[in-house]
C-alpha cells in the first residue's frame, strides 16, 4: 500500500514537473517570437555590437541574481569541473552564433528567413534526441520529420540554393538545447557561466570599437543606450525559461513547442515589416507547417489511446 502511494506521488511529481516545463517552454518561445520588435529598434547599431552588449549585460544580470541568492560559490564549483566547463564552452559558442546570426537576419530584413530557421529547428531536435538521449521516434514523428524535410528540399530547389541562414539558425539552437540537456545544470548557473566566459572577448571588442569612434553605447542617443543595456534582461529571462524546460521535458517535445516563436516571427515579418514571401519560402513553409499539423494530430491520437487504456484498467 505504501509502495503504491509512493509511486502515485512520484507520478504526480513528474507530471507537475512536466507541466511546469511545458509552460516554461511556451513562455520562452512566446518571448522570442516577438524579439524582432525589440531588435528593430536598434537597426542603426552594428549587429555584432548589439550581440556584444546583449551578452555583456546578460552576464551582469545573471551575476546579480546569483549574488542576491547567495550562490556565487557555485560558479567556482562549475569552473573546477573541466567536463562541465568544456560543455558550457560549446553551448556558449552555439548560442553566440545563434544570437549573432538572428540579430543580423532581423535587422537585414530577413525576419521570414529567421522564422523558417526556427520552423526547421525540430528536425535537428528530433535527430539529436534520438542520437544522444535514446529518445524513440514513433512512425508519426518520422512521417512529420520526413514531410518537413521534403519542404526544405523543395525550397532549396525552388530557391536555387540552400537557405543557409535558416539552416544555421536551426542547427545552432538545436545543438544548444541538446548541450543544455546533457549538462543538466540549474538554469541560472549554466547561463551565468556561459555568458561570463565571453565577457573578456566582448570587452576587448567594445573598447576597440569605441576607440575607433564607432561605438554606439552613449553615442547613439539615450534610447539606444537604454535598449543595449536592457537587451541583457530580455535575453536572460526567456533563456532561463528555456533551460528549465530543456531539463524538464523531452527534447522532441521542446522541438515542437518552439513553433510558437517562428509563427509570431512570420506574422511580424509579413504583416508588420512588410517582407514578401518568395516562392521558395512558401514551399518550405507549406511543408514544415503541414508536418507540424501532422505531429500535433499524432500527439492527440496518442493521448486519446492512453486515456482509453486507463479507462479500461
């Protein structure tokens, strides 16, 4: 009897964690979906400068949170572990590539291409989940991935070349999510160490730009200066939600929840920023969105089957 109660409590605990993880994933991707509105306010600033300030202020924000919680010694513990530090270095590289490319894409009028990249992301997430975490992909998932892949291949054919911006955005963020899951660190701690590792390089770059008279901080108006500082806050919050979700739910589930973000980006790109969808992008979006609908249908069907089995028991 006690064993049964213990098992029930454990199931409830796991279910509660999964629910919180799912909500955290939706919160993260929802915020990211509207990021173009924020980055567009700094279109006059060099993309790499925005990236540098984004990482600098995010690191300071995270360190302040760690200090308030009395957790600064934990940073030293992570640094002492070569294995953890190496993995964090890799994740820092991946997220830096992703952030930089995304900012450049948005401020170069390629919001729809960035949206396509984050629609593609689950292809890599599913593959990484199967390869490195032993997650099983059922027939429906394989079909969804195949349909999405067909859409991307069709887009490449229609476009006449591979959509590199979209693919690099998808790949870099999928690898980042996989590394975070493998590491399994508490979200705030992981993000703090990641961003701190980049600070020395960031400071050298920013000092050099200011010395050359090209620095935007304090030189491009009060609004731009405020937005550069605030970029650290808006960067850290969704990443903390994302890191929590990555440690709480399956990587495949993370991959498909992420469609909240590119859907918002696609809307902003076409409706708000007036970008035109090329035939190649239309082909890609049709294939990928159909794959999403297929996957959602399969998950609903699977849930109904589970409920039916429980009802029989």
